[in-house]
C-alpha cells in the first residue's frame, strides 16, 4: 500500500526532472542553507549595524569645539591626557602579559609532564575561575588588597609598610593577571602538549645539558604557543573595564574606562566611538602581526629542519 | 606516557605551580567564607558566622529582582541562542560554496571584538530602539554574544557526525526534515545541550554590555554587585557572589558530565 | 515484476566534477532479480554510478529508469531503493529492531504489520535473538546483516550494496558472501553489488560490469569475463594474466601477433584491423612449462617460447612459476608438479592456440 502512495507521489517530480532543473528545485535542493539567514539577520541588526553606527558617529558626532571629519580621531590622538591613558593601557597590558607568561608557562609546562589524574586536577584549577563572574573576582581582589586586607597584613609582617596596592595600576595589574591567567595557560598547554618530548631526550643523548637542551630545543618549538597565549591576554587587557574601574582609580584610568566615560557620562558618542575604533584597529593589528610572525616562524622552522 | 621523575628542579617547579594554583583559586573562593560573616565588614578571616546576608539578599528587592532578571534573561538567551546557533551550524555544515567561510567568520566575530566596543554600539542602537533597561534588550544583546559559543559547540558535534547516516536515512525513505529530526538531532543533542549551557552562562556572567543597558528599572545581578561594590560595604555582595559561583559551578559540573559521557559513548 | 524484462536501465550516464569526468556515458541494463556486480579500481566510476542510482548525486547527463519509470530527479527517499553502506551506517542511538523498523516508520506502516515484517526479515538474516541490542554491541558481521535487513524490510525495487564487506576480515567476508547469495535467492530482489575485489565479484555475481576511468569495459558473466575478456583492462583486472603486446598480422584466415622477430598465432582477430596494435592474453593455468633439454627442441610454432625460471612459489594447492621470456615476466600455475623447476632453469613455455586471446589495447 505504501509503495503505491510513493509511486503516485514521485511521478510529477520525475516529469519536471526530465527538463532542466527549475529554479524552485534548485533552491529546494539544500533547504537547510536557508537556516543561516535568521542568525545572520540577528547579527546584522544587533552587531554589525551597531558597529557601523559607531563608525559613522566617530566621523559625524562632535562635542565642544571639535569638528572636521577626523576631528574625533585628531582629538584622541592629539590630547595629552588621552595619549597618557593609551600609553598607560599599553604598559598595563604589557605587564599583565609578562606576569601571565612568568606564572603560566611553568604551570602549562608541568601540565604536559604529569600523569593524567594530576593533569585533570590542574585543568580543574585553571577552569575554576571561569565559574566565577569577572565582577565577583575583581571584588574579591578589592577585599584582598585593601589597606586592612590580608595581603597588606602579610606585607606588614615582613616589614613592607608603604606599598599601596589599591587605586593604582599595581592593583589593576595584579587583578587582571589573575583574571587572564587561564587564557594564557589553556592555549599554551594545548601547544606545549603537541611538542615531541623525545626531542629533549635526543638532545640529552647528544650531550646537551638539560638546561641547554630546554633553551635550544624546547623553547623554540614553544614560541607559536607562547605567541598565541600572550596575544590573547594582551588584547583582552586592552578591553578591560571592570578590573581598572574597581581596582584602579579615575586618575589612573585605562582606555576602556575612557570609552565608557565618554559615552555614558559625557554622552560623547563620537569620541567614544573613535577611541573604540582605535582600540579595535590595534586589536586587529596585534592579531595580524602574531599570525604573520607565527606563519613566518613555522616556515623558517620547516626549511631550517631541511638543512 | 613516561612516569614523573622527581628532581630538585622539579620540586621547585611543583612548588611554584602550587602557588599559581592558590593564586587562581583563592580570589575565586574567598567570597564563600565572607558571605557567612556575622559582621557588616569584609574582615578576613571573619570573626563569627551567620546567614543574615543571604536573608538580606532574598528580602531586598534590589538584590532578588536583579537575580531574577539575570535568570530570566539567561534562560531566554539559552533558548534563542541555541535555536539560532544550531540553525547556523547546520546550515554551515550542510551548505556548499564560498559563502561558508565569511559566514562562519561573521558568526564568530562577537567573540573577537572587545566587549566594551560591542557594548557602546549596542547601547547607541538600543537607545534609538527603546530597548535599554528592558528584558528584551538584555536578551537580544546577550544572544549576540552567546551565539558564537553555540555555533562552535554544535559545529563540533556536527563534524563528528557520520554524514553517511543521513544519506542512509534518505535511502530508507526519510525526507530531509524526517532525517534531521530522527537522526541528526538526537545524535548532536549533547552538542546542542553544551551550547545551551554556554549560552546561559555567557548571559548570566555578562557584565559590560549589561552595564550600559542597565538602569534604575532593570539591572542584572553582576551589575547590581558592581554598583554595590562602588557604593557601600555590605557582605550581601559576598552572598550574591557565592550564589553566582554556585549557579555557574552547577552548570559547569553538568557540562563536565555531558563531555565525559559523550567521550565514553 | 516488470513487463519490460528490465529492472534497471541506465543510458548515457555522465557526471563531471569540474574538469574531472567521473562518469563518461555509462549504458547498462539489469534484469529483474539479477545479481550484478560493479567491479573496478577506486575512482573508476562504480560508486558514482551507484550514488546516481540511489539519488545521492544528480548526473549531468543520461537517464536512469527503474521498472520502466524514470527516476532521474526523484529524491532518494522516494525511490524505494535499498542501500547497504560500506560502514553499515546503522543508527547508533537505535536498537537493532528500531533500525530495521526505520524504513517502515517512514512509510507509516501500521504497528502490528511493522513488528511482523521486522521479525520476518531478522529471521532471514538470522539475528532474531539480537533485536534488543544496540549496534555498538554487535560484531562487524552482525552489523552488516542488520544493515542488509534494514535495506530489505520495506520491499525495495532494487538493493544497492556499496562494498559492504570491505571492512571485514577475509574469513568473515567469505562467509557473508555466501550468506548474501542465499538472501538474494530467498528475497528475489535485484541486487547491485559494488566491489573492487575480483574474487568477490567472481563468487557472487550473475554478471559483472567492469568499470574503468568512468566507463564500462565489459558486462558479462563471470565465466565469460574470465575466459573471453574483451579488453586488456578487463583481462588484467579480473584474475592473473600474461599479456604479450605486438602488432596484428593477417594472411587470409590466419592471424598472428608480431613481436619483434616472433609471431604468435591467434584464432580470432575480433575485428581488429591488420597492422593495429594489440595484445594476446594467456591465463597462468593455461601455460605449460617443460624442461628445454631432452625430449623436444624449442619449436617456433607460434605458441611456444623459451624462458628462464626466476622463481618458484608454493601456493598450497598449486605452484606458481615466475618466468622471464621475451624481455618480460610470465607466470604459470601448475596444479601438479610433473617437473621440478628451479630458479635459473632454462624451460619451454607452451600454450594451446585457443587459450591465447586477442584483446584490444586502447
């Protein structure tokens, strides 16, 4: 019975198919492709359109005496206080990146040489901060770094008294390092676990001392992973708002705070957008450079091995 | 796997990594004991214990309403982002042609653009649409940010799916939709569930876009915490943080269980 | 079954992927209830043809008729063609019984009838006791039989099997080959079987269609194909063969293949023009190897050549002698060892004229 039903169903299909495939048929060939339009529409309206609006505003929306198409960009790049903020942001991002590398590299390295159970525990410890909200963890640092907090008591006990940890870039660097450490450790671990450790053994057997073998054989192979991890941390620090807002002070503000201040306090959307686009461009430049360097590095390595 | 051998440098390494571990966990967990303090201060360690800050949380409308809003937004985002993200992942995996690369890149872009920049753009547009300080504004904005995570999770599942199973279902009489419903969907369900949890967590933890969209009439829990920190010293913040931690932790454990059971399959 | 006496009719089937021609005009008729095998190396077009029949790909040109009705452009789910896949493609989240019931559910078969049909077909493949297992709890051979049951349960007009035994080890393959033959006899459905394994093709098929570079070389019964291959490719792909290349010469009724200063007689030039390039093919078991010395000198009668033994291989029931002659390698299989050959021996290789087949070389 079912066979006869399908048989009548298929005859019109079979007849249209004798000619060239109709447009309707061509469209219905992969109807699942049409599914992409709804999510694309959402992203277009709630992501691409806002960014385009900001781009427009950065050239058209002016406050005070600023004018001219590039007025907002010239204002940002030409104002000393703004440049100080940008330089400070870069400095903090650099310090945070360095601290993350110093703390994260040994950790990621240890993860590659311990047994599976220990590794699971170490992964758990790295992932634990993700359970917690960024605001909450920054709040925890407020408590820890306060003048009457545990860290200060510890410093007091060892004789350091007049080191202020809150309300300046020191606190911001400490907080941001802790928040961003997982973002360095995880990609670095992924890269390091791909390195063939038998190369180290080979280097030992050829007479290299362990430290020499590590520096000459292991570290060069780890460079792509280090670049991946550090660039993520650097970029994320550039966009940080809550950490400097809670651990820093308005006098020591970073560029993200400046964007928020311009937009939500001064309603200077043009200026805020201009700063945002400078940061966005820096982000893409950093990502592009790292991609370029990594590719160059890999290639030189491959040809180097041919020698 | 070669077994771990101890040496003096290894002892140093393990000790250092132990300290890094404390650094990673300490600030995350310190809010838990603080939330049970008996005094109105953040003295650490606390001198006495009580649950009064939890009581305060559930009686002060500022706190419980923001928590309720966060949960409602999170659930709506989980549904919306999961449906849209799954649709996108399916289209990307079954489609052919040059459009896939750019479309995929566009789908993942909200992960790359710094949050503060997305936030300003969304704030400006939503101001014009009248979507600030409201449920749907939060939902739409968070869905944009959660979408990439769903696409990634579901795409991973689809890549692991044997395409021949779908072809087999066609040959056995199932049309595209029937094959999708009976074969593809059940087999990628773990990926979809993972995506949904990620979407919920993304929304539940999101702060920077919420900061712009929040106002006196509507603020999410992270923003309520942020504003309390800057305003007054009140251990209710610690209680709220602990509950945030517990909620996220719960979902993380669920995620872990899904991952483990999927690997075992 | 069909009033045409043809179950499947393929004509002019062509498929191109960019610059690559996967199928270049394939024509083929399959009779109802026939067991036909598509044989060829990978990339020869056999699987492309199967995918076109199943409706998984659309041909650029040509038509496919099933039971006298064109199925070109009909989606796979409306074709009523059963397919057994190389890796079984059982649905991992369904029990064996649900897997087998799947095609019936799509056809909205009533529950009672569905259960009956599932039981019947599981009986046929001998897996009734495993109905409640999940695919991953079954062995490869059992999974293959479930796939077979699933593809047969809805009474398909045609069953396509795409290298169904490729993933199994040799002993299991041989058992399942006979099993599939038995099921074919029992259900009477037309089977199209794709394989790259010549022995499998010889064992199983009513007819074999030899594919090469997107076209059909020859369609014939196993015996015909083995004994009378039409092309060099067919000769070499099916079974072992010795091939001598040369130029065809004809004098009246007598034909010969010239190779340097030698001429080998052939019985039937098969329409090949004198002066054209051709080859003769002799099966290893048709070569007789004799010691060169005592009894007979080397006679140049057109079906003999001197040779040197390079290797003797023991193959269980027979011996394979590898020889060097005419500047190339020959192989001869002997069932019983009349003469004891050693590497380095000078020998004479002889065959009968009827066993030297002329094949086209293009």
